[in-house]
């Protein structure tokens, strides 16, 4: 099966839609946009070929939160083998959730998790090239996306190599 994201027709469709919207990208309305993440399509070059990038851009704090929660969930499962965060969140006052909250606090206090910016390419997607981008920004705005695309397509985009840690309570958690 041919990847349509490399076709001239798909590239023209995305380019035309983006121009009509007055941007260099098209928001993927199938995936919920939040202040800290957005999924979108844009045209760029990959391995010498024009392609549609199927991209998701996240704030680094989201990556940090996911890493902290994942580690805390692993630790809780040692004591509560049937613990699954998604189902337990409905019962915030359960013993397991209280233990989870303690583990999250412990991980943060000990600064066990550090995260850094990254870009991951995925050639195995069905449409174009998948691109996950994680940047140290407080909010993912249209300007954030436009600046990334501009620098990416010019070849001037550089990742910040520094490792970061956050405090979840700073963000109303």
C-alpha cells in the first residue's frame, strides 16, 4: 500500500487548505487540542522528498507529567497489583490513589525524572511521516507551531539539550 502523504495530490490539498486558513499548517481536528498540545499537518521535506508531516507538538511539562505518573504507577502496582491509573482516577479517595499521590510527591521531591526536548520521526504511519515534537514551552499556540515549522523547514531548528524537571502543583495539579 502506497503512503498517500508523499503524493503530489495530498501535498497540494494540505498546502491549499493551509493557505486558505492563512497558516503554514492545518490543525488535525480528529485529535483534541489542548493548551499544551496540538496535532497538525504541514508540508516539508524528508529524505529529499516533499511530504505531508502528520505532527503532534507537546509542551515538555506534559512529557514530564506522563513520565512521573508512569513511574508512580509502576511503584503503586508493587503494593496494589490490580492498580491501573485510568480506572482508579474515578475513585480519588481510594487507598491506592492516596498511595499513588504519595509516590508522585516522592518522585518530584527527589527529582527522579528529568526530561528534555525531542523530535521523533515515524515512517510507519499510513499518511506521510509522523512527527512527535516536545518543546519547552508553557503553551502550544499557533505562533509556536508556525515558528517550529519555519525553523524546521529552513533547517535551523535546534533542540535544547538541557534536562528539565517540573513541579506539577505549579500547574494546578
